[in-house]
C-alpha cells in the first residue's frame, strides 16, 4: 500500500493510501482496513492493512464510588479520536466501511466498524480467524466525521 504523503509540515495527504487500500468483497461491500492485521473474510477475500492505523487517545475521568468501595478510585475511560484519524476518514468515500479495532470503532464511530468473526473461528488465533463478509459491529459513538451516519445510508 502507498504510504501517506506529507504535503507540508502540518498536512498529510491520505488520498493514495485510501485509493490503493479499498477492497471490494464478493457481496459488493467496499472496505478499507485501518488495522495493522489483515482480515480474511468468509468469501475468501483477504483485506490487507492500508498502512494507516486509526489511533485514539484515552481520557480518564475519576468517579468516586459510595458504600463499601469508598476507599477506591474508579475511572471512566473515553476513547477520543485524533485529528489525523479524522483527516484520514474525510478522504474515505462515504460508501466504504473502515475496518478497525474496538478502540477505533468506539473513538470514531461509523463508518469505522469491527469485523465479526465467523462462528467456527471465534476462539482461534487471530492469524486463523475468518470474519463474516455480511456482518459488522458498530458502536453507539456518534461519527467523528460529519455527514456520515447509519441513518444517512
């Protein structure tokens, strides 16, 4: 896959990486893989990484429990998208699903989705795992990219 091109000191052009990374599954679904690992689908299609990883920041907020746990500190963790991840998503066509990790899907929302392992490979190693070509997990996180939602499709 083509690496992103730095156009100046502050901007990266992801266009070529996106163009080269889009793969069409046998059912016609267009995907791009933002995970460092390839995904092997149940239709035989392998989707390699596009070379761009959607990373996020973990923001903690302390919460104080009551009663028997009052001596403990609990934290709520929110996964926040990064500027460069949003810039990448802005280049991805709206009819393309972005395959990502659970953290990426939670931070960026739709169109970042998680492939669902096939029933017979859920317990296998990642290298042996196959994923469903017609089933993807979405999160309830509002989309980090404007103009795209499940409702708009």
